[in-house]
C-alpha cells in the first residue's frame, strides 16, 4: 500500500492551498523559462493545477498562451474576496476598466475594457482595427 496517499509523492500537495511563497516561486520559475511540467514536479502538483495557477497569476491566457509582456508579480485574489466588493457596488466585474471608447457615425458605441494594463502597441492595433470597422 502506498504510504504517501492516493496522489503519490509526486503530487503530495495536490488539493492543498497555495501559499504566497509558492506563488512567488512559480512566477519566478515560469519567467525564467521553466515548463509547467517542471513546475508540477517542483511543487508536487498536477500539470493542470500548475496551468490553472499560471492563469490566476496572469502569466498565461485562457488558451494557455504566455502573456507578453510579462506582468509584474501580483498574488492572486480569491474568488470570494473579488465577489464581495462587486456585490456591494452593484458592479458585475470591478476589475475591468474602460480603456477605449468611440461612437460611430451611425450611433454605435464601441467600448474596450481590460483588467490588465494595455501597451501602446496594443492600443494602436485596436485603434487601427476600429478605423477599418468605421
């Protein structure tokens, strides 16, 4: 019988809460070029848990693509902590901020909201796309 539990020694921390130091270590390792598989071994968690945490840290998007440029380290906020201010303010997503808005000649209002700071390059690309649409 396995003494390490059903997950085995390679996943001993599976299901355990993430500690702030672990988040920082995962962030630093990913920025240094380590893969999710390497991080899974180092943190004793599954590949899926690592990919999920990388999304929570803002390092990869929902498709698993690396966010460029790398955002500064910021510890994730629990879903419960994020939901409380939204209910009080009556706002659906307080993290989203309007970064661009335009009204077309036909009266259409186009707004772009983001939860991450936008680079000048991205803003220029969005503006160029909107000019084509207008």
